[in-house]
């Protein structure tokens, strides 16, 4: 098989689509690495990864969404393991939260099949703007862990966060990691580093929940998903180590940048949908 042959990478997409070209494949690999890095630090990697997948000739939105989830789970698992080994987040909060988020994500993926994304996007943009303003005007938020609740109330709030954001991840997805981090900072009182560590465990579960719905449907492009997953793994490992070494202040800065880009991207979609 020649490296530059037009059909050299047909196995990545299967017989139902045109063979992916080398340039598009290289772009997806680079984007996969970048998405893994961003996801490991603050979440939001799907913002760049999903549009890149839509460049594959003939791919449908649901195929892109399913393949994106497959790639993402490699990155979130890698960064979750890296965070756990170095930060040692409290699993008594993270694991129940992750399990509830998994169920929420499965439910969100089911609704995504019938509910237009245009209904939800304006609400998400408004929430992101509020999050960005809050984080910008409160420079000390997330620097230290100062838990807001204890005992059952603490776990109940964590479970509610997992359910709501897990549902959102299955339904739409962009910015899930960012929402998890700010929710853990604001509503539970963790610092940004501890929140990032817990968010990776929960985000891994939300990806699993969405995949549990998408896998039986046959929409997943396995070859492309595995290539994307490997790129995500490398990016996730590098991003997690960098976030751990630089701490909460670094994560806060990257968080604000990613949230601003998310606002611009989703805001553009809202305006375009309204104009159409």
C-alpha cells in the first residue's frame, strides 16, 4: 500500500465513506493531540476535535459525534490516571459522581437523537458568559480548597452536578470539562487543580455513557476513532502533567481562554441558526 495513494486510508472510515486523504488524517491527528491537551487542563477539547472530524468526506454528524466520543475517552482516561497518581483526588466524591454522570450522559445521548441542538445552545452561551464573568472578577476563587458542604449534603450536591452535566455531555458536549471544573470550584469549594482531577474521572464516565448509546447504532468509525484516541492519549498525558506542575493559577488562565473561545463558537452558531 502506497503512503500517498488516494485510497491508502480507506480502512479508517470503512466501505461506506470515501477514503480519507493524508492531509485530512494529519490534521485530525494534530487536532486530536491539541484536544487531549486542552481537555486535560480545563476541558473543552471537543470544540476543536468535532469540527475537524466533520472534514472527513461523507461523514454524518452522528458519526462524527460517536467517533469524537471514542477518541475523547482515550484522552480523558489517560489524564484521569495521571491526575490520580499525582494529585490523589478524593474518590469518595468522584466515583459516585462519575457513576451518576454516566447515567445522565446516556439519557442525554438518547434525547440528542430527537431534540434540536438549537433549543439548548442559547442557554449554554448565557451560562458560559456568567461563568467567565464570575471567574474573571473573582481572581482568588479556586486557589485554595475551602469545602462549602460536608457529609450527605456534599455528596448530594456532587451527585446533582454529575447528573446535570453528564446529561449535557450526552446531549451536546462542548465545554463539559469546563462546566465540571467551575461547578466543583463554585458549588463544592475545591481548588482548580483538585477540580480538574475530579472532572477527568467524571468526564471519562460521561464519554462512556454516550458511547454505550452510540456503539449499538453502528455509527462509530472504529479505525478513525482509534487513531484519534492515540493522539488524545498523548495530548492528555502532556496536558495533565503540565497542569499538575503549574498548579491552579495556570489552570484558571487556560480556563478563561477556553471559555471565551466556547462563547464565541457557540454564540456564532446561535446567531447563524437565528439568521437561517
